[in-house]
C-alpha cells in the first residue's frame, strides 16, 4: 500500500464531506445525534485532532495530555476555523508521511490505559497510519449519516470511485 496515495484519497473524500457541511448553520453543526461523538461539529473535530495525535506519535513526538490540546471534541471551533486548521494540518500530515523511511520500525509511546494507569504502547508507523486512515473512515461514515439526517447526501466517495483511473473501452 502507498500511504501517500491513501492519504490523498482521505483528503479528497474529506473535502467532499466538508463541502457538504460548509453551507449548514451553526445550529445544524451542533444538532445532537445518537451516534459517534454526538454532533457533526464534534465528529469532524474528533477526526482532525486524532489525526494530529497519530502523526505526532509517528514522528516520535509526545502527545500532550488531552486537557492541554488547543482544540477538543467537546468544544468544536466554528466550521470555517476547523476547515482552515484541517487544511494546514493536512499539509503537515502529508509531509510527515513523506518523511517516513521505515514503516515497520517500532515506535513506543506512553498513554493512559484502563483505569488511567500509564502504559507503554509499541506500534509501527504503518500501524499508526492504518489507525489514522481507518479511524477517519469510521467517523466519516458517522458524519455522512448525520449529514443525511440534515437533508444532505453525498455522491460515491469510495476509493475506487475517486482514485481508479478510467478510460473508454
């Protein structure tokens, strides 16, 4: 697999979701749903901030405690700010992915486990990127469900629809 190509797909699919969400009102972004993080705003925020954490870990950088993060799920920024922050972050993520030289090298990081006890986790850059990609797809499905309930539907955003080359037979 090619992580940069997969990330290109994620950003293209993400853009379609963001394009669909942009015209919604602040009230629609904050409407409660019984799935995922609960609102479209929180769901999109969650995807973005988790991407940042996965990339920091890939780079061997520490992820600060959640209460110190500048953007958090429970207080999503206005849509325009979220979209701008995510666009800047996407450039940084792509550069970080391009810089990985050994996708299988072990990376250790500290986090809280069950009961808040600190644990050491070992994963590779490939593992962390896989989590980043699958996590986004998982929550993107929730966001698309929320959008549908808000009266917005999207065209096909499967990988094959967006990334396979097609030509007349």
